[in-house]
C-alpha cells in the first residue's frame, strides 16, 4: 500500500530537516512524501531542495495557511493511506510500517493512531500526549485524545469528506476526525509513533484559546445543542487555560 505523507511548513527551518529525515528514514518502502511550503524566507526552501530528489512533489508559494497547505498536498497525493506531519514534529522509527500493517489486517477500520511524546526545541522528551481510544460519540463530547502526528487514515475516506475547512486555524484535525468517525471506526494502538514538539512559537502555546471555539463550531454543525458535555468541558477548559498554558511553558523551558 502506498502511503502519502504531507508536511505543511512556513518558516520552520530550525525544525524542518528533522521532520523530513524522520519521514525519509522510515523502513517502509512505499512512501510518497509531499512538502507544501508557504513561501518561507528563513532557509526552509534550501533545506527542501537538498531532499528534492526523494520527494514526490513539493512547492513553495504563498498560501492561506496550514489548512490550505494540507489540502494542496493531498490534492497531489496518490496513496491509499494518508497522513500529515507538521514541520516541527517527527515520526518515530517504524511507525509507518506498523500503521500500514494494522490497516491491512483490519479493512473495516478507517483510521489508526498511536502514541506521541511531547518534545522540546532540542528534541528531548518532556512529557506524553494523553492518547486513548475515542469514537464519534466521544469526539462529539470533546474527548479527542488523538495525537494528529500519530494518525494514519484511508485515502478513500479523505476523498469522501475532504477537503479540510480552511476557515479553521486550529481544529481542522478535530473536524476531520469527526467526519471520518461518522462513517468508519477509529482505533487507538498504544504504540510510540510520533513526537509532538512544544516550543515558544507553536500554536499549542500561542493560540490554544482558538481551539475549543472551533470545536464548538463542529459540534453545532453536527446538530449539537448548548446543553451538552462539550460546552461544559469548554467552560472548564476556559477557566483552566492559564494554568495549562503555564504548565506547557514550564515544560518547554526545562
């Protein structure tokens, strides 16, 4: 099975090469790798050019942000399994082969995801993403627990529900998970598949407050009401946001 992996990037030269190498050094032989750069000016293009012969496709031109870049990448993808890896995150060795094996053995499953470690700017592990099993009902309640970096889904489902909504800045992955989960099972495998980098310019640190309002937009689109678990979680999360952000900033300063 051909696996198409897209990396959206903009001015992430500091981390981009580690991301690229983590894809190209996988032991699974059937990967097409696509990089969509948003006209970076920090040396990212020169890094991409060093690996150009090993890429299926790449571009560097202005776009409408990360979500638009992911859509552009998948528009050029030909694989049976899709994934995207942001340009500050990395795969762990062997993750692609394990994901493919599971999806081959379980043709009813639409998406499989594993575990992710939080890493800092230097690549040191500083924590663990709280991944666990979820499904459509629990996603609708705000129980996400899916590390996007460690998720692999069938291209056939992408083509049924795509593209990503470019009005989303933060929760485009949550929106996609909900749409996939509505038509196919999601499965969590407790296997170390990816590294989720926390750093001072990461959206998780600088724009976390935009996530839950976007998740509520998905909830309303799916027919959800104000009297629901996800609204209660949003209010609690809003109250706890300063503490959560402080903890994350302390993590990356270790």
